[in-house]
């Protein structure tokens, strides 16, 4: 693995990041055609927190946090640090000291596809984090890696400067070129969701609202009374 | 998979459901001879909530929530929606909009052997849920499934109208024919537990209370001082 | 498996346990050369609690809690019960009744490499626990095991009387012979961490503080502008 | 768990079992509307073997093979022993000695939702097996369970006397009442597959054979040249 | 997810693919700086087979193989079909009929980040495959996906026309722009490995060949006799 | 982690190792009271091979094989190399070149609680191996570890010089002080197994041979005809 630290990558437009911070991960993910989600493995260490920011990416060797040190210097206000490893790892590569350094630089939070530690302290200092594992296991600073190159987390590509959005439902990425489109689509999606919410609260059914009754028929789904069903299933069920 | 939506299945007696809501999952599970638990994979998205209700069951294709829409119409006050998929899935099949529709119909909560999303919103609206995963991943409405047929979750069969009981320890099912028996057995178990609690708080040992000293002897378990043990283990351990 | 219950094993010095309770798991783990962590599988059932105590160990058959009953009698004030099974198990071997008995004896908490239940009740009574799973699944009392023999949890050996330390980041063991050394090393580590925290809060970089710039050079990590990187990566990335 | 050993359950018609042994698991699974598969966790310990037989079912406590001993007596020629445990287990509950006893009784093989051992010996004696794990871990004979009650494996219910079919692709169950239907449907499916195979070997495309081109259009899937795609994706991908 | 089928993407140079087929996955992975491996989850269904070819990529909905049908038409001699799903899935999306169609078109094998079935038949017809699971579970043809777009498998990006190399050690991708470089680097690596093999067979140690003795010293690794070690470890270990 | 390479540890008596090589893992595991098994995670890369030897142990950093190089020098004829990592890892730390060096030194095989590569080549050269994963992922030589210290694999302690026994059922360790006892107990166990095998082949039941009928009665297991069972289970099952 050749190591490179890329400086000053382009970042998504600040106003788009700001606007996206008003929407939940599920909404933006839907708005972008159900793309961008970094999988179900990343879980928040806190509850009821949502952040949006621009990615500074780190690719580290498992059990080694050298490149996170290199990444700190590349971080600016509004960034979110996104870390993965070349092989799966649950080691606690990140803790309170890193968070102190990042908080000072205006970084909004951490997404790490590996382990995290000092979770109580991180909650205490208000530095939000999403991680694949919680583990106190310490790491070394011995092997090269890269900063601000495209990385893959949970089957999605995260590039430096892409928008990262995280809340209780997980983490997603919006490619920086699509941030404007994402804002618009999320607004539209939210309007649609609000109308549906009102309709459902008023008693309408999704079957009717989305025209699904006909689809059920077309798929051959039939309605049966419980007695009919029992007769059909026979004594075998 | 042939799709069928079964209407008006029998439901467990309301008074039994009410009575069972007074007991924890562990207690009822023990009271019924250690049966009915839907395994350790289902976890609550909230803390310190317990619900009991009658099952409306859904069998869906992975990545597809069409049949949940069909199921909403089959739900009545006092029900709990129980969803599984034909293959393992972590996709977020259920969110705030469904909860809005279900809450309006008097449904008490959700048990889903797949993913859930909008978890912060669900906690906010007081709609409790137990799920195998939290994921914002969206789903389609394309493939047939069934509603109110017997389904299998965590190695247990859940039939429509069965009692479902869920708390911080997990989720269990009580066959609707056994709901009365479950109430009685749970009351008896609780009385027994209370007596044991008082005894243990007073310093009695389980070894004595349950007559286990003799069993240890029969099984050949011996007591040794630390020095004896070291000598026996030799330098090898 | 021959069953043995070892009585009165030596315990780590009380003052060392007391002193270690002032440090987090990550700190002591680092202080002891990154050893002793019982892996990422053990998670707390509560938040923001830290305990330290001396281990009473249990080796049980899966699905069987007979030996926990035997272990209760071996527990003294200041102990922590540490349970594992001869094969992986998620069954709920431990609940509120055991906690009642242990609390009466002055036991500080539970570490169980298997399942736990009555988690809401345990939080309610202030009995902290770390477990590999939460499950209401009940167990039997049928098969022999051992108490106060060395056991293995998460790749580490825990012997009776060793210091066990647990917080939100996981659980670790300090061999009883090393408890004094651990106290000293943890104090030194904490002083070092405090200095680093102040430095990082003041804007110093880890790259400079730990002399890592030179290491990056030695490892061949290069700095590139985003444009350079793009040119080098070619159209392929 | 109350233990019961059910004697002489009805068995699927022998001629149906015989007929089904001529089809692969994937074929019969499809023929029955994509039902009956016992999940991807069960793997064969041998290659290129297919068996069909009638189920004798066992529900055991984890780490305990007492009930397999009880089940041997209930086995007749043409049966397949199907074992699961009340909680997940990888212990080696079954080995060469059991296989010797079963082979003598004309049993055709083993399906075990737990561990197996003596795998080399089992292959050597021609006793086929499908298991969730291979492990030499021994078990006890201490706790009650049941024989010939309905059990759940991989999300499917297996009742005594149901047809069990196993090959390199996994294991499936055919409810004994549906064995005749399964034979017919499998024959039809096979004929259809043979026609498709010939067509595909001759160069026809599934897109044409199954009329999928129109479906792609309806779903909005578009064809683009590579250059078009690149332009559309922009520099961002 | 917007669906697109990209036609005629560029392919890696045929002579490079041919040349790379002479090297194992581990060798080429090392030669390219330890990059490109599609992780440990993909396993071969056969033994002792190695293939190299150009990727035709498929992104499918879980439980749905519609897009594989679309992909067959895009396949040419020398291709390898590489399939993944938008969410994790173990369903058997691919079997003998697809293999028949692909073999007719000169496709060299399959890499699928999901399930496969008809494994015995595939081995029988000499169509090699690497899969994340073996499962007979059938799928539908209901939801859109894409063909020949960049996909992510095991943390690596696979683009149409990239070189895919697979053997008993797993699967890797070589970006099509780097195929020439990969050939050269693999030849060099192989020469180096051959020299090392000869040296090791002759009794040289890696410690000497790679100059590692000095590194051990620098890292503070010390040599001790067993007696010294015991004394140092004390009675505690 | 302090690194140490321990030289010339004591080894189990050669004649005991030789004698144990005549027994399978399951037999010796049972003979020693069901202890010593290194869990179900370690699988052979070949079939129908059994080895016994004395352990040379390695504790490595994840993703780093430096210490395997150091271990080669400590290996003598009759040894088996046993490797684990400080955190879980699937990286391919070991391949053909190491096997060449070890084979030259008379080492009998490898047990690695991590990944292995060059599996086809290892089979070809007759160097047997058991591993937790197969992966071509390469590793670095950057971080200290230890050789010939006690390590933990699969919940068991392996010390240098202990007997390691591996076959198709997995891997086990016999403490060097117990090797003589293991030989005797394995011989006795084998004699007992042979008698049981003959009895079972002759039609005797385990229920009778092991006196289990009475135990079933004591545990309250009852026999019921299928009709009785159905009546009791009611319409609910």
C-alpha cells in the first residue's frame, strides 16, 4: 500500500452541508434514490444526535492509528473524520485525546469503521461518534496509510470533501457534486413525507395512498378468511 | 411463495393479554417451561418499556415492505405487528410513517426480524419497537408475501392472534390457546420469585434453598483449598 | 470436565483495587503494555458506570447456571463475579435473583461471557453488569463446572483474586501480582495523557508531539496536492 | 421444557420420498413456491451426495446429546435424523458411534443444527451429514428434551415424518401432506428447466425467454453507452 | 436506485489478462502494493482452479436476479461476471441455467457477493465460481438494478473491464489501467519469491534474508531462556 | 505489549506425542475430561490429515507477521507452529515461503488463529494447516510480539512444548505435563469406543448400554403415541 496524504481536496458547498444537516439520514438516502448508506454496522455511541459535515478520509493499517495523527492536520472547521482500515478491525483506534485535538479544529464528529474507546468521555465532551465497535484495545503507530484518498466503508465510496450525514439510523455519504441535488431532493422528499404523515394520522392507508391494492392483485395475493385459510392449509400446518 | 392475507384470525383473550402485560418476558418464558423466546437477536430501540399485545404477522420478501402496507389494514387496537422476511435482511423496512398509521389504529408496537429506521422519531412518538438491526436502508414494494400466516422468528412460531410480550430482555410469544395457562403460571412463578428474592436478600444461599449441595456431590464436584488446588494442578497450569 | 470449587484464593491488595478504580479501562490497558482486555464482545447493560474488584471465577456448562449458585457462597465484599461457559452461549444465565444475593454479599458487579436477563431490574437496583448477550432464555442446573479456577474470557486468562476493571469501553483483568505495578503505571499514564490533552487543546499536533513527521517520511508517505493526486491516479480512480 | 418422545408418527408416502430423491434441493424448493429451505447455515461434510428420507426430529438442550440416544430407538429404515437445540450451539453432539447405530437401523443420514464430529470417519463409512458446525467438543447426557415433536431449523418447521431432502446446496423440508404435490411440481419444474437449459445452450437469452426486456423498460432501466454514462456520472464517480 | 445498463465498456488488454492468469491472487495482490483483494468472505465452490478475465459487473436488489439476466447479454468471451447486491444477501441468485448461458458466451466464471446454488452441477460442467454463500434459496425478478457500473465488493471497487483474478485464496481486482503494471510487478515479485523459496529450502532464515534481526532489537524484543522467562513472569503466569 | 522470544522451552515427551498421533482429536478431548479443544473456528485447509507435534507459539500484532520470522528459528523437528494475534484478524499472515522454511526444519504443520494463503500450494507440498480464515491479504513486519510465550486460542491456553493434535474435527492442546496421562486415557477411551461400536453395530441401543432409560424417567420425559400428542397439543400446534 503506497501512502499518500492529499492536501486541500475540494469540499462540498458549505450551504449545502448546512441545508442537509436539517434532514435525517433515511430521508436523504431515499431522496438520492436509496444510495449512499454506509451499511448497518456503524452505530452511534450517543443518542439523538445528528451531524453533517465534509469528509476527511483516513485509510489505516489494522491495529495502527498513525494516519489519524496525520489526518488531524488536514482537518478544518466543518469536517467529519472518516476512518477505515485495510482489513477488518475492532481495535480502539480513536479516543478522547484525538477528540480534543479535533474539537479544537472545529471538526464535527467521527465515523470509524473500526473500534473506538473513551466513549463515556466523548459523550461528556459532546464529540459525537459512529463506530463499528467499542473497544479499549490500544494500537501502534508503525505502518503507512493514506489521508484524503477515496475509501470504502460499508460498500460505499467516501471521497474527501463529500458530505457525510450521521444520526441514530446510521451514516451516509453524499458525493460532493450531488450536494445541491441532494438538498433539493430532500426538501421534496420531506414535503411528501409530511403529507403522508398527515394522511396516515388521519386514517388513510398506504394501500390506498400508494395505489398498492391493484399491485397485490396483479401479484396474485389473495384475501382469505381465517377459516378458509385453515381449510386450505389442511391439517398440516 | 404464494401470497395470502388472512382476515380476522382469532385473538387471545383480552383479559389474558392484559394480565400478561404485568409480567416480564423472563418470568413468562420460565412459567411456560422455558419456551417461546424469539432468540437474542431482537433488541429494543428504547429502554425500560414493556408491551403485550396480539400478533398481526407479516412475511415479506427481503428488501421489500409491500406486505407491511397490507398488514396495517389488518391491525386493530391491542395488536403488535410482527414482521419477518423470507431470507435474512437488515434493511430498514419500517419507519415513522408506518408507526403513525399503526399508532392511529391503536397498535402497541413493532417486532421486526429485520431492520428498522427513524429510531429517534419512534422513541419521540412513543411507539416502541424491537428489531434485529437499525438501518436507514430503504426498500421497494415489488414482491408478494403474506399477512396473518404463521411465521418463524428466532426459532419460534408466531401465529396471528398469539400473545406477544416484549421488554428489555427480548421478545416472546405465548400461543393464544395457552394464554390463560400462562397467566396462572406467571402468577405462580412471580410468587416463587418474590419468596426467593426475600430469602436471598436475607442471606440464604441458592445452594441451600434449591437443595443443590447434594447435587454437587452427586456430580463429583469437590471443594479444595487454593493450596490443594495448586498442588494438584502442578506447575503446568 | 472435572469440577472443583476452590476456596479462599489469594486476592489482589485492596488498596490497589481501590486505586485502580480511579482509572478507566483504556488507561490501565495501555499502562500495562496493552494487555489484559477481555475483547470487544462484552458490553455494559448500563451507561457511565465504572467498577473495580477482585475476581471470583465460574466455568459453567452452556445453558446451565448450577455453578453460579456454588460461586455465590465464595463471594466476599469487593468481589466481581466473572462467568464463562465451556462452549459459546447466549443464554440468560444470570438475573435479578442472583444479583440480590450478590449485592447482599457486597459484590460489586458481574462480568459474563454469555447472556444476562432482568436487565431493567438490574439497572434499577444498581447492580452493574457486562455481558456478551442479553437474553431471557432460561437455564438448567444439571452439569458440573468449577469455581475459582483460571478461566479464559476474550483471549485473556482471569484467575480468582485478579483485579477486574470494567467501564463503558469494556472489561479488563490485572493479574493480582501486578496490581501495584498497574497502579503506578496508570498514574504515570494519566499524567502523560493530561499533558497531551492540554497540548492538543492548545493546538499542538500529535505529529509534532510524538515526532511522527519523520516516521511518515521514513515509511515513504508523501504529501500531494489534490491535483497532483488526481493526475497520478489517472482516469482510473 | 417438558420432554416427550412421540412414537410412530405418520410418515410421508415412501414412493414420494423415492421420487423426490431424484431431484435437487433447489428444484424442489422452487417447485414448492420457494419454500422449505432450512437456510444457508447447514453445510454438508461431504461432496456430491444427495439424500431424501423421512424426518425423525430431536430437540436437545445445548451441549447435551441425551435425546439423540432416545431418538435412535425411534428410527426406521428410510429415516433421516434431524436435530436442533433449544439455544444456538456448535458443540459436536454427534459422531461415529451414533452413525454406526443409525446405519444399522437403515437411517439415511443426519441433519444437525449444531456441531458434528468424527467427520473423516463419517465420510469413510458413507454416512452423509449436514451440520451447522464441525467441532470435537463433547457433550453431556443430563437434561430432558423431545423426540418427534415439530422443531424449527433455519426458519422452517420440520415435523416427524416430513420429507427431508439434502444435497450440496443445503437441506429442505417437504411437509408430508404435500409430498405428492412436490413430486408432480418437481417433475414439471425439471421439464421446464431442461427446456431452458437447451435454449440457453443454444444461445437464447433469459431476457427474451422470460419476456424481461419489457419489464426492464417498465422499471425505468435504461441502456447507455459507456461514454454517455461517464458524462452523466460526471467527474465524481 | 436508478437502473442503467452500460454497453461496451473498455476492457483491460487481453494480453495482460492472459499474462496475469499465470500468477496467483496472493502474488498479484502483493505486487500491486497489497491492494485489490475482495476480502475473505468470497470462497470458491471448487478446489485448485484459477481464472483471470475482464469484469462484467452487476448491482442487484437482494433476493432478485433480474439484472443478471440483463448482464448475460453484455458478456463476451474472456469475461468474468461479478455480482453484488444493494444489501447483504445469502440467497442463491445464480445457478446452472445461468452458467449454461454464460459458458456458451465464453464467460470464464462467476464472482458473487451473495449466494449461489447448483454447486454440484457447476463443478460438473466446469464453470468455476466464488461466492459469499451457498444457498438453494430462490429469487424473484422484480426490481431494477444496474449492469456495468462500478460496484463495491469486499471493500474494493470493481469497474467493468477491470481484470478479475480468482483462485483458492480468494478474488482480486486489477484496475484496467494498471494491468500492464500488474504484469510486470507480478513477474518481478515471482522472481523474488522464487529466490526466497530456494534460499528457505536451503536453510536460510527470513530473519537474515530480510534483515529483521536488527528490527527486533530496535523494537525492544529480547531473547530469554525459558528459565529466565519463568523467573520474570513470576508465579503469576 | 513487551516482546520476548523464549528459547528452548521444555517439550512434551516424544514418545507421548508419537502415541497421541494415533488418536483423533475427539477421542483425546474426551479422554482428558472434555478439555483442550481450540474451538470450532479453526478449520483444516486439507481433508483426511491428522498431525501431532509440540507447540512453538507466536503472538503477533494483527496484520503483521514479523514474529513468525522470529519463530522459524525456534522450530525443531516434530514441532507445530501455533500463531495467534493480539486482536482478531483474517489477514493471510502465512504462506508457501514460510512453509518451505518450516518443512526444511522438520515442522509438521501450522495452526493459525488468523488467515492463511497459498492454500493450493500448501496442499501441493504436503504441509498441513488449520486456520481461522483463508485470505490472500498481505501483512507487514513492523510491530513487536512474542515467541514461545503462553498464548490463548479458542479459549484454551497453549504453551510452548505442549502437544498439539489436529485433524478434520479441529485442533486441541494437551499440556505437556499431562501427555502421559493423555496417552493412557486415550487408549482406554478407544477401547471403550470400540466396544460400543461393536455393540451398536450389533443393534444394541445407547439407551440400554448407558442406562439412560431410567434417567429419562427421572427427568420426567414421557412416551406418547402420535395421537396422544396431538390431542394434548390441541389445535394450537
